[in-house]
C-alpha cells in the first residue's frame, strides 16, 4: 500500500498497477516464497528484484531444458527421502538457486556423462540436500552430499550419497 501511495504521488500509479504489481503478484502466486524478516523489511524493492529474477529464470528455462542427459536411476524413495535425478540444465540451475550452491557449474560434466547430480527431498517435497556422484575407473563414487549453501547434512542423510553411487554402479 505504501508503494502504491508513493507511486500515486509520483503520478505513476497506472504503470505500477499494470506492470510492477502484476509481475510481483504472478511471482508470489507461482512460487509461494517464504520471505524472511529481512526481505519483508526491505519492502517492495526486494519483492520487485526477486520477481524480476524469477521472470528471467522462467524465460531461460525453455533454452536450458534443451540441454539434457540420461540417468539410469529413476526418481525413487529411499527411506523417508525422495531422490530426484537432475537430467537437464534447467533442473541444475533450479537446484543451484533453491539450495544456494553451485550445482549448475557441473553442466559440462553432466552433459559428458562424467558426473550426475541428485536432489534429495523430504516427503513434503522440500529440498534437503544435493548428491553428486562421478565415474572413476568404471565405478561411480560420491563426491559429496551437501545441504543448503553447502552446509553439512543431518545425520539422517549421511551415507545416502554412497548408496546412490553403489546403485548407479550396479546398474
């Protein structure tokens, strides 16, 4: 409301309603972001920046989706976790954005079939970790399992990366 009042004083309310407000409302409806208190305190400019970033990512999705590779392991459940193979550049990018790490820097290795990444999700669909495996001397080995912002994972996730590597080698 404060932003709308400010725009009305600047005589730019109509463009605000037809452009900025629509983009931000579209982003909010599509993503249902959980805003922290710093983002809320930053106000409208923070929302506008995030909505713009989301729009750019959506436009890039069509192009990135074309860069694909195969995974011998399908989406599967292991205990309480759902393991999702990341099989295109858009999925890598999305994982990197959501997990605040550099999963997307492995694009070339994934396309070449030397590295594979997997998203680990809770039964509610929340991303909990990312697993990376690489081929070494004809076998697949884990090169890590990391949480948000490359944080170490909870004890309940430890060893899951080795299990995925063994399953991939067995296939």
